[in-house]
C-alpha cells in the first residue's frame, strides 16, 4: 500500500510503474532505467525554508537540514556585453557572499549531498558511501561535518587534498586509492557489500538529480520564465539530466512557459566521449572511437571532474534521452580556451571559477561565435563551481587526512575489517 502522505513516488521510465521510495535506486522489476521522482505538488511553491530546501516541493525529502547553500541567479551585464548577448543569466553555485551564495564546498555537488543525506535518514539508515574525483567527496565531507552524518569518502590519492572542510569532519572515513577516479569507484563498489553501507548512487539517486535541478528552478524563478538554453559542462551529464527533468516539471506548472530549454552540454577536449557519441547520433558510447587512449586523454584535460568513463548516457532517462527531448547540442572546448574563459569571467563578473565552470563559459563563447546560440537568446549559464579564492580568504579550512590508504601495503582483508568496525559505530 502506498500511503497518502507520501509527497512523491518513484516512477520507472521503462515499465511506468510507481513505487514508494525505500532509498530505491533501480526499478524493482529489474528494468534498468533511471527512476524519476514524481511529486504530488504539480506547481512549485517556494518555501520559507533554509537554503536549497526552499525547493522542497520538488526534492525527494520530507524534512530538511539547516544550511545556507543554494544556487543564486542574476542577469549578467559585463560578460553579456562582451559577448554581444542581450539576455544572459548566470546560475551560480559556489561561494560569493556579496551575491548571497554560501556553498562552502564550492560546487553544485553540495546540492546533491544535502537532499541525499535527508533522503537516506528518512528512507533507510546507515552510512553513505561516495566515490569521487574531489568535488562530490568534499561536498559530502562538508555536510557530514555540519550534520554528523557518517560518510565514507573514497578518492584517488592525488585528490586527497581536495577533501577539505570548514569544520572537523569527525564522522567521515576518508579512504585514498592509488589510481585514478575509476579505480576509486571500483574500490568503493567492493565496499558496498558491507551491511549498513549505502552507496550515494550517482545519477541513479533521485536526490542527486533533483538537488542539481535546483539550478534550473532558481533560474526560472528569477527570470520568471524558463531559458531558451541551459549551458553546462558535463562529465557524467547528471546535471544535464537534472535540468531537463526540472524543466519538464516547470512546464507542467505552467507559469514558466512550456518550451523545454535546449541543453548545450560541454566537455573538455581531448576527453569527450559524450560529444563523440551524440554527434554520431549514437545512443551508445564506443570506447575505441569515442574515448581512445582514455588514460592519456584524462591526464590532459583542464577539468578532471569532467572525466567520467562510464557516464549515464545511453540508459533510459539518461543524457541521450535528455538531449533528444530538448533538441540538445553537445560540444567541446580546448583547455586553452577554458583557461582564457575563466580569466575573462573573473575580470568581468568578479569571481574565480572551478575549471569545469571555465569549460562551460568557453563552451558558451564558442557557441555564440559559431552561431549555434543567437545573440538575443535567453541563456542560463550554469556556473557549477567557484569562489575558491574567497573561501580561502574568509574561512579557515581543514584539510582532512586519510584514515586508510589503499596502496598495496595493507591487506584488503584488513581494510575491510577496519571499515566494518568503523561502520558498526553507527549502525
Ligand atoms: C561534477 C561537476 C560537473 C559535472 O557535473 P555532471 O555530473 O556531469 O552534470 C561540472 N562542474 C563542476 C564544478 C562539478 O563538480
Ligand atoms: Zn520498471
């Protein structure tokens, strides 16, 4: 029985069945698409709640956490003028106190972490496991430090200095893996067999997607209408999927227009698997042609958070479907272009960017210059991270030291024993 007080259900994009949420990541019928949240509220009421939770109507939560983190949106004047654009809007997630932006971990991954923690507490109970190239891990570390939610964060060794927090993260187990992002994911997956551990779930996690979708919600609410274009740099593309899902809800609301914004999603050359697949009109990524020599390519990009080798691209409800539904475009930029765009953005708008956000700005510039985007178009530019310089200046941060290093020096059995013992403190 589905109780009447459920504010949302999960719906499978393949069999269309509806389910109550038990922190469910896949259709119980085994369909394999991305489950979507279907909210009882068909129109969006902005709630008088802290931070991101003002969008609670369309987040898979009942309660909230105290936070100031939320996206902000404003109309650009200087960058717009520089590019000859008349209707450029910036959705900023990061730290920029003058504009009311207080995302202490600096990226929109914090919009994922907040509702994920609430969702887990309401639907199950245990320790959250996150594998990350840096930004997601830091976001969960920060929210763990703020809320005491236990988390296990697994990162590549060379990303371990990215897991800083503004408070001591006493309920985090930080594990570093000798290898790249994909090796971290593989090791994290092996830990999932330990009872009491719940994987964050990546794109399959509706809290992750709907948390990121608040960038689109904030944009539409500020502009009073949905944009013609939503521009974002992508590695997994989850933010793009999220923007599409949010726009479908806004379209159903009726007050923000009905045309879905076109997605313009950008990757960083030379690692551009989704650009290759989409431009070849394929639902599948072919490793040999779409990401040849991937290890080497990954080493060359400016933004390594954009280097997911197994993005949710072809899966039902994934990036391919989002691009198809929105008449979307995928393109790439060069590292040099991204660096220049980041410098230009800082000069004109006044805040430093995460390298991924610089890739996004370069993608916008390229698309205006080659005519993909018209100069009068209403554009929402998703600045997914930034303000690190101000964070450094304003906030005494703590760089967390790893508790476990997976480097071949300790037996895997011993690592599992340590992790099990740590989990048993909470479960
Ligand atoms: C993770 C990340 C992205 C890419 O997000 P997707 O999951 O691919 O949508 C872009 N920018 C920043 C700053 C990120 O941390
Ligand atoms: Zn199904």
